[in-house]
C-alpha cells in the first residue's frame, strides 16, 4: 500500500501517472547533469559521438558553410536529415557552442514525456488504469528509450510518430465487424519518420501496406480512400524530394553511410541474428520481445480475432527483417529496435494480462492503494505466467544497473574529449589543419576551425566504397591507411583508444584478423611518422585517458614499436 496526498485523491490513477512523470523528469535531469563537464569555468554538454557528427554538419550550415562536415566537401556522413536540420535550428539560436547539445537533450526529454502521455491516455480509455500505468512506467524507465533520448538520437521523435501512426494496430475503437478502425494518415506520419532518418522508410512501407489492407477489410468509404491516397502520395512525394535533393547536393541518392554499413552477405545476416539475440539477452529486453511474439501468435491463432492482429504483424515483421538483413549496428541497447519498443511494451503487458489470468486490480480508500490479485487454476499456465513475469521484471529492473554503467563510461569519454580539445588548441595548429580521427563527433564539433578526416569512412567516399574486412564490427570494418596516412597525410592523428601496454599485449599477429586500431598500429606510415611523436594529453583522471594524440613528424626515424615518447 502506498500513501497518497489529499490533493490527488479524486483521480488516483492520474495522480500515480503524475508521480511517474515527476520521477522520470528527475532521473532525466540528473542524468543530463551527470554527463556535463566543466572546464575552465565553462559547462560543456555532450551527445553521443555519432550524433555529434550531425551536430558539426548543423554548425557548418548555421554558419554559412552549407550542410557539410568539412567546408567545401559535400559528403553526406549522416542518415538523419530531418534531425540534422533541426539541430541547425538550435544553432541559429546563437547559444555558446558548449550548450547546443543541452538543448537537444532537453527537447528529447520533452518528446519522451509526450510519448509516455500519449500511450497512457489511449490505454487508460481502452484497457483501464492499471495497464496504462504499467506501460507508462515501463516506457519512462526503459533503458533503451531513456538512454537514446539522453544521447541525442532522433529515436525519441520517431518513437512518437510511429506510435501515432501504428497505435491503432493495438488499441482503438472497433467497427461493427470487430475490426480496429484505421489511422488513414499513418503513411504521412511514417514518411516524416523517413525524412528524419532515412532507414525509417521501412516503417513507411509497412504503413502503406497495413493502411491499404486495413481499408479493404473495413470497406472504407470514398472519403476515407481519398485520405489514404493523399497520405500515401504525399509521403512518397516527400521521400522522393529528399532523395532528389540528396542527389543534387551530394551527388548521390543515398547517404555515404549506406555504402559504409550495408554489405549484404551471409555474414551480415548472421550479425543481424546476433544483434537480435543481443537485444533480447545482453540488452535486457527479452521480456518485451517474448511478450510481443506471444501476443501476435496468440492473436493470429484465434480465427475470431485474427484480422485484428495482421496489421501489427505487418508493421513489426518488415522492420525486424530489415534489422537482420543489415546486421544492426555495433552499439548496444538495440537502437534499431527502439522506434518499435513502445508498441512492444504494450503488447507484452497485454499478453501477460490476457494470457495468464493474473487479474490485478487496485482500489482506493483513505488515500491508500490496495492491491489484489487472483491466481489461475492451471498450474502449468501459472508457472508460465510467473516465468514471463520474471522476464518482464528482468527487463524493467535493468534500468539502474545499465544507466549507472553507461553514465560512468560516457562521463569519462566526455572528460577526455575536453582535455583533447584543449590540448589541440594549445598545439598552435593553423586553421584548416587536417586532423585524422576515429571518433568523428565531439572533437571535430568543438574544433570547427580545423578540417578532419574520418579513418573509418563516415565522411569519406573512398573508404566507404571499399570492400569490408570480414569479421569486423559493422561501421568499423572499412579503412585504408595507405590512403589516409600515405596520401592525405594528416598533421595529427587521434586514436579511439589508448595504444598502451594493455593494448599491445592483445595484438594479433595474423594481419587478416586485425581490427582497425591494430592495423593502424602496424601501419608503416604510422610507425614512421606518428608513433614516436606522441603528444601528452594531461588528464586528472587516469581512467579518462582514452584518446591518444600523435603529431606527424618530418623525420622517418623511429624507435622500437610501441614506445611512444612524450613531447
């Protein structure tokens, strides 16, 4: 039992929901503060490094250089056009460069609140207060949705738009045949998702399919068919215009990152299956994945209700197949799954409620919440219900553990970024000096006066079109140091991790199995011109000594491999 204050006794469900929103807001603000760093009296805010690549594009656009990473080089090193343009709007506010990321984080926090509120509102009307509160609490503290909001990804707004487009597949009023009424504007909403992030075109294709099929099932009127047609054509036109603009501006219909990451092969499919299993097990989301599959299987096996479940099936399945086909990405927490997570959470809660017969209700008296539950009679079903409840609990309780680990790791990287930026400024490099990086986001963003080269090819067409190295991480499996160091000759090289004794002890002798950093370490040009010209980056916390800086030497003399000398 939980005590409630007097002011909220009239609508206790709403009061509990407000408590969830306050708890989420407090946790989110604390996390934002945790990621900020203070250097020389200035507060620096940070997004995840991948998002900071788009922030550099936004900075250059807002300062008149165009939507480019380096002024004068038209290469599309981002996949989230709409979100990058929104970031440019933030830069037009003329805030100090160290605070722009903070605005993005706060906007994502507001979008997350809107997502929670939307689902609470529609679920409360259809399934009652308990289901609405359970889903609201899980969405508020789902580790994937929360962290990607905090890191500045576009996933939060795509979650919201996808929920608006597809929520009718789960809840909504029924017609006289018992079939859920259709959101005929779903294709337009998912087209907006595709404008924000290109690979959300999969959602657009799903929405066109389920909307047309749904319209046929409910025998839509002429007016409804007109809305469907207008929505589909408007969405297609918007996506086509985006592609035409990309071809005109960058010389290619597709982003450079498409060529970098999409290498269809048996290995890629296996990586996609691994990504799927990691999302379920390593990322603590097995409860939602199992619940969604159970919800679909149970509904599709019932001939009386089957028609209500086909739209959801054709919404989720294409996205899952796409994830497997492209191999996901190299980061944890299932970013590719996140736009679908709100729907998966709702499916899981409904599956648990409907299948296992655990009727939990709560009543209010004298400001107290009284919980009651009734067990099922079938012991096997009861056991299955308990097992599934544990899976859901496993997913929910992951939040504090994953958050603490993620925040601590990211904080160290942010601290290292600040000290690296300060060190590079102290090197008296000329404006326009070329610097080679692996982490192509935060350091380049905070040093807009320099040109940068991404060794892993996100912003380089030569590298992105190379053959991928087998067995390497997606997005980290294309590199060419003869081109990067031998031809481009950057003045400074910044490693993604320290090339210390621990790194050297794990070096693989077989060249075919070396990753991008090991290959750099053995590269002749790196050994000859960089390795022994190590630039000391002063850090107050040894754990934050992550990126190592090397300056190109005019001399080819070098000592024993792995023995850098400090300046």
